[in-house]
C-alpha cells in the first residue's frame, strides 16, 4: 500500500531587490515560510487581519524598555489607528513616555561602560540606552503642579491614567496623550513599580491623600473581554501586561487572533515565555484561533512588521 504523501510547500529563497519595500520584504519572508522569517511574515498577516476585523476587540500589551529603545512613535502609530480598545503596559513604559512628554530625552550609549562612572555623572543605563537621572526632578515638578487635579476624587488606576493623559500638553508625541485622545482604556496593574509610582508615593509620604482603587480595573477589563464579540491580542514582550490580558481572555470566548514577540523561553513555566498555544489549555485562546509566536527582540521585529502592516492597511 502506497504511503500517503504530505502536502508540502517548497521553501522559496528570499530575494532582496534594489529599493524593495518593507512590505515586499516581509512578503518574501513569508514565501520562505520557515524559522524567524516565517514567524515575522505570519505576524504581519495576523496583525493585518486583527486590525481589519471590525468585530474584533483588540488588546495590546507592551512591556520592556521600548521607549528608551526607540519604539515610542511606532506604538503611537498603532494606537492612533483607533482599532486598539485596550492597552495594558508597565509603569516604566508610561514613566519613560511622560519623561519625554515633559521635555527630556533618552540617549545612545554603550553597554561596555564603567557603570560607577555613569552613576557619578548622574546617568542611568538601560543596556545601551542612557537617561539623565535629573528627569526625576522634572517628574516631581510635574506631579506637584498637577496633584490637585489628578487626585481630587476616588478613582481606579485606569481613570487616573486617563486624567494623566489629559495633562500631557497637546501636540506632544506621547503614548498617554494618544490613548486619552483616542479614548483607549489604559491598564497598568503594576503602576507602583515605576517612577510614576515613586512620585505618587513621595507626595503621600509628605501628607497628601489619594484614593485609588486598584482592583476596580479588573472589573473593567473582564467586562470588556466578556462582552466582546471576538477578541485578538498583540503582545510586545511579556510580564504583567501579557498576563493581565491573558487572564481576561479566560472570561471571553477565547481569543480569535494572537501574536506575541518575545525573547523569553517557555521551559521555566513563566507567562512571559509561554507559547501562545499553551493558552488553549486555559481557554485563553480559541482552539481554532490564528496565532503565532515571534522569537525576536521587539526593537527588531516590530518596525519591520508594522511597516508591512501599515502599507497593507494604507494608513
């Protein structure tokens, strides 16, 4: 009896021509269809479909040093499409965004450096991205000036971040301001674990009062997931943002789409490195979902993927 032949597609070799566009390159990577090239191409295809599907509620999770890594404007671009309903991120991400919004910058440096020397010069290092430590003086001034407007009522973290976004001056390149203008729900469960958290705690230690209900946000994000007709998520890194969305997906029908870009490994069992298909066992991902894991540094994969998606969406 003849053995059944597998229906296999040939690996086509990637051809790079003069003046090739990012979309053409990603499409060629899809024709090879394997390894990292295949992952990037599948991610671009799925993200295009997520953003094109008007029935899909889109959740975006972002962790890591993406603002110091030069990814802020791409994140703003994604958020500015108006297709992202929920943005979950870290306190550090929002801190670095706010730092730039009030006039400071991050700088190119080197990882091969005397860190004791940097400390003496008042420079903080995030691998090879640098930041002057005096940004915290600017943050402190910002919170002192805006304190009474920020904390004049009981609120959730989401409501606090909405207020904070409204106080970023118009016209500034800012994630917080973009989310405020686009009415995107921003969740940051670990806001205390950040420079913003330190600023708030410093004022509390000085006798100021706040009434922020951290657990109220759970009701809001679970309600969004529960009532969504369909859901899809994009994870840039892992950590708290990924897990916060993942647990909300347990209260949905299971996500219909999923993309994650990560450098973390699955073997230790943590959420950051877990393969997306693991979520099927929890009901976080629909067993018929379209999804892919991209094992790559976000600062490499995201510009390439987003450039292709932006061309396809004509935005």
